[in-house]
C-alpha cells in the first residue's frame, strides 16, 4: 500500500472532513490496483466502537468487497502475544482493596477526608495508579519528588502512595492499563525483529495516553505502518506550531498532542500529508477557528492575521450562536431545531458534556414523540431497578424516616404482584398516619393504624410483610461484604420479586450486582453506611440504553463521538466555562507541579482534549453553538472557545462584526421561538388581586384567637381555610423546626408547672432541665437537635426560675392549656382560644401567660395586629373559661424563652378589655357585612412574608399596590 520511506509515516485529515468516510475513501483508493483479498490483510485500529461500526457501515454501502481487519486499540490484549498473561484484575476488586487502605488512612488522619468519601478517594487512587502504569511511572518516582515547597497534605499523600507500591510488584496482578502496556511492549519488540508485511494503520487516535502513543510511534515506523490523525489543523503556521513546546503553557491547546507526537517522531507539521483530498466543509471557518484558538502567548497575532481573513460572512453562514437567557430556553431552542431536522429528513447530533441539559432536551422532544438516540444512555441509579437497589442499601443499619418509607412503598417495582391494593394502602397510610405523624414510624405504630381499618382483611399481612423487610434492613450490622451483599439482594427481592431483574434496566442491574458479587471477597469488613456508599458507587458505573426504538437521525453524543461526525448538522451545547470545557477536578494525591515532575499527565490534558473535540465539531457543515447566560444560581461565563471566537470576530469591524451579528441574529430568532412555545395564545391578562365575597351562610361562625391576626393581615387566608375548607397537607417528614420546638417546650413547662404549682423546690433549675431531657427524648428523635435544644433551655432555665419566683409573689398557677370560648353579642360568631397558663392571685384576679420560643411581638404589633393575649384576657373577662366567673383580669404577658429571654405584655385598667372586645366585634361585624370581601395580603408584616394560600390567590400576577378586586362567589 505504501511506498518505502525513511521517515515515520503519518497522515492527517483536517477538521470538517467526515473522518470515517474519508478514511474509507482513501483506503479504497490506495487498494484499488491490488487484489481484492489484499484488503482483508490490512489491519486497521480505531479508538472507539462507534467509529468501528461506522466504518463497517460505510464499507457495506459500497460494492461487495473484503473488509480490513477492523480492531480497537484496546483489543491488543486479546492477541496471542499476551496469551500467557493472566486476565487483568477486576477494576472493582482493585478499588475495594484500595478502599480498605483509604479507610485506614481516614481513621488515622481524620482531617484527611470524610469517611463518606472513601470510595471516591479509592476510585481516584485507582485512576492514578492506572495512569502511572499507562505512562510508565513507578511509585519510586513519586517518592523522589521534592515536597518541601508544598503543604503537609501533599507530604502525607506522598507517604500514603508508598503503600500502593505492592500493586506495582512484578508478581502483582496487572490491571488493564499495565497489561496493555506489557502487550504493547512485547508487540513492539516482535515488530523490531520481524516487521509485519501487511499494512498496519492506527486511525482516529490523538495519542493522549502514554501506552497508545507508544504503539502509535511504533506503527508509524513500520515498513507498511501509518497513522491517520483526526482534526489536524492545517492552517497553523510553523512559527505558531513551535510555540506548543511548553507543556505547562500549551497542554490545553487542541493541537498539543499532535505536536508532542510529531516531535517524538522527529517530524514537523509541514511533513504530514493529507490522507484524502476531500475538502473540509468550510476552509474559511477552519482558518477562523484556528486563529481564534491560537496559544495564549501569541494571541497578539490576531491584530496582524485577523484582517487577512476573507469571506467571513461565508465562513460563518452556517454557524448559529444561541445565547439563551436560561438553560430552559437553551434546551427548548435545541429541541425545536432537532424537531425541524427530523421533519426535513436531516440527521442532527447534539454534542454536549452537560447531561442535565441533554436530559432537558430529551424531555422537550417528547412533546413531539421524538426519542433521540442517546449514546450515553440512562444512569442505572435513575432507572427503577437501580433506584430500588440504591434505596434499600441506604436504609441498611439506619432508622427509617417517613419520607424514605413512602418513597420506597411507592416505587413501581415494590409489590408488583398486587399493585392495586398496595398503592391504596400506601396512600391511606400517608394521609392518615405519616403526614403530621411520627417522623420515624415503627411497626407498632403502623399496626395500630392498621387495626382501625376493619374492612381491609389483608392489611395486617401487608404490614407484616413490609416491616419484616424494613426491620431486617434496619438491623444490619458491620460484617463481611459478601454477607451484606447477599442480605441486601435477598431483602430487595423480597420486596419486589423477580420484576426487579426484568427488562433492560433489570438486566443491567443484574450485571452490576454480578460485578459486585465477583469482587466482594476483596471488600473485607464493612459498615452498613460504607456498604450503601459502595452500592451507589457501583451503580453509577453502569448505564442503560433506552429500550425504546430511538429516532435514527436525531442523536445525542458525548464529546468523544464528535470525532465520528457523519451528521448533516451538529449542535454544540452547554458552552459555558466549567461545563465545556469541564474544569479539572481537585486531585487529592498530587498537585500540578508534582504531576509534571513525575512525568504524569497534567490536569489541563482534559481541557486540551475537549478543545480538540470542539475544533472538530465546529467545522461541521451546519453547526450551532449554544449556551445559557444564566443557570439556576448566577450569571454564567462563556466557554473560553466561544469567548475567543466572538472576541476575534468582534474586533474585525469590516467583516467579522457583521458576521458575528448575523450568527447572534439567527440564534435570537430560535430563542424567540422557544420563548413563544410556552407563551399562551392570545392576550391573557394577569389575575387581579382577589377579594372574594362569599355568601353570609358560608362565612366562618367561629375562629380561634390565633386567626384574628390572620384576619387582619391576610383575610383571604381565612376565606381559603374556613370557607373553602382548604388546608395544606402536613409535611411528610416532621422536621426539627420552630413549631416542634414550641410544642416540646410547652410540654416541658406544663409538666414543670403542674408538679411545682404548690411550691418551687430549691433545685428547680435542675428539675426543669431534667424534665426537658425526658420530654425531648420522647418528642425530638434527632440527637443533634435534641442536644442543641437542651443546651438552649439550660441557658435560659436560671432566668425562668428566677422570674417564676417573682410571678408567684403575685399569683399561683391555676390552669394550663385551658380552652375557652365566648359568643359575640348580636352576632352569629364565637371566639375560641386556649391559654397556655392562667395564674390566680389571692384576691381571685387572673394573670395570663403565653410561652414563646421566638421573638416577642412589639408593642405596636400587639396594638394593631397581634391580639392573641388581649383576646384571651377578654375571654376570661367575659367568663369564657369554665369555672372562672366574675374574675378580674389584671395582666397578660408573653414569656420569651428564645435567644433573648424576657417577659413582656400588658396590664389592664378598667375598660381596657371592653375596648378590645368592642374592636373585635367591629372587625367581625365588618366581615359579616354582605358586600365585604376577604382581600388577599391586606397588611402583611413584610412583602416577602409567605402564606399558604398565595399560590391560590395567584400572587405574583399582582402585588400589594394593586386594588383588591371584590367579586361575589357562589354557594
């Protein structure tokens, strides 16, 4: 195939050329004068299975002929040359072995990392070891690094890395990278003695990894060997090419890997011929992008070479720049373009490393029934089978919170055999027990609930079946990994049956479990928490291809697939810094300088590979560049490549700026279409500020004193709750919030006052704190919260006891949590209330107290809005509490037990409570007028103050400055 040469044989194809198609075309042209069977002797190595499939498909589209020996670079280990080598060690086995070392390091050095990061650290350490073996770096090299200039963290990492030296011993099991390097070295040695007479070609690889580059260098020197480089920049001048010598400054350049390879082969870029003469989609665009991506030290050449670029309008005519206001707009615009491609019979590929964005696009396409062919598939933990394994693993050895219980019971695979009855019981359990009920429900509490459902004959069996599994999960203890795994799988199968292994998701889950089962013996003793982390780690290593038949022309690719090309148009999406390129993650073992000194890959390598993928993809015939100006948190920063391209074009006033404006203009049209997609047709006016007028018969006939402030501030909330009978659902999982703290503290004080009503003991402070400890143990199931609340009470307990002595000088505790009610004269309305505490003076006068754990209402708030205590006093004054008649109420105080302990309230003179009652009568009388509306947010404390019924009132379409719109509502 090739003429003899004294130099290594390297070919290239520029960006914008369909690489597989050009590869096949060039191969057939070179073999056209040979015997047909000679093609079968050609050994062609490619770097991805997708490339392999495409090449086969391209050959199949031609006349009948022999195929070359199509192989992946990673297939070398299967050759006879490595037959005597044992199989590579299971990657999971190696990670479990390393996890045990990492766990011991964390136990010894607790400031090194959190225990939950054990498997992530083991994974990063395994990746470092694989990289070291791929690059031919021995741990002794790391031990020789000078760490005097670095922090103690790196010195500790260096010492720890010495522990993994045993994995590099000559008799140690080889991992895949080490085995591949041994095979490659053997193959190179064989070729040195007896070079193959048939053509050997490596196509599509950039040589970014040490072992692959070693193989490429050897193939390039074979008599019939050749390399075919993808996306080779033919527009870069030699002076700029020579600027790529410094790896620290140039590692992130798209052509750096080619420069390093050619330097090792003693070739220049000018000595690399094209494999095929097929022109790129746009030579002008290639030149523009090449100049835009020049290494940072020479970007001043823009001033000199930028004006020499010609026909920029033509070069960018098929480039659209989307700068969407949000990620949602970006996804919708992309979905619209993919839909158009599907309608026009055009193939289109969305290329992005942002999986959140690609999922949004996939969801948007569903409205038109388009299922894209996603090369990445669905992460296994997001599928039903993966999710149930993750959920049950997370419950092992832990108390079961109500929200996780409900999530488990509602899982689509649980009780698949009797799904209808199971879902009905689950719904009733949620509404009748879990919401507002125990935060950590027990078997006894659920059985007590089930006993009340006499009509459901099978409910006891159902509860027992579910709780047998849940109790077994909760009672998990530290043990050998194989035992934990088998127990976990058996209990999960008990919940789901065989359904969890059905369909592609179940098959992939079975594969993940099988992988873990094979490696489990290397895991050693493991806690339940560590086991849950391990299961999540293993599941995340698997993905499931969508079982639905995807659209053949609409594809979602990762950045690696950009090299395959083959679509009519491509969309490069998520072009924001930190996403594309993805910023290098923190390396817990070696910093950047230490990596360079050791001869390892720099973190910038990934950015350089992404830059190369970008340079190839942007050269497609029709291309979109998309980004969102803002994500969920803040303004975004454009990808450095987009920034360079727009800055270069923007600086070329004659041709560049109009071309850039045209790119943005085309993008703005699609963003406008995306915005219109969710815009209702016609002119839909915003809702008016509601002030409903219900019939008199539907208006509330009684209210508690706590709702009077609501009636003053937000009458609409009273209308929604007492007229429409709408109540928010209780939280599914009780949280350690202010209301719960108030309930617990009220219970503590009720018990304390009840037991000490006759006499305050000398050890009253200790007695109060002891009671608090008992009550919090019953009512607060969170240890950290319990300890914090106990500490807060202990801080204010001395003040409370001191002031309690003063309170008892005037009166003695009489009643606690006492309910009372009084009907308003002349109105069909009753005011109800419950007093936290009522004390009685020696002359029969009454004092009322209300305990507060938060801030106390100010005097102004009590005068105008917060009428709770004065109204309770008025109820007592009106003989509303049973057994308390004709009593004078002399005062009502708040006892604040929050961050600032204090007592504050009102003293009542003759006529004060009559005034309070008259004001209440006037208020209620006004809301019983036939034409009185219940306005929303009439006098809220703060505009940011939220109410349960704001959404119902459509707050946001109006604000507090709008006039309330009174409207009668029917029965």
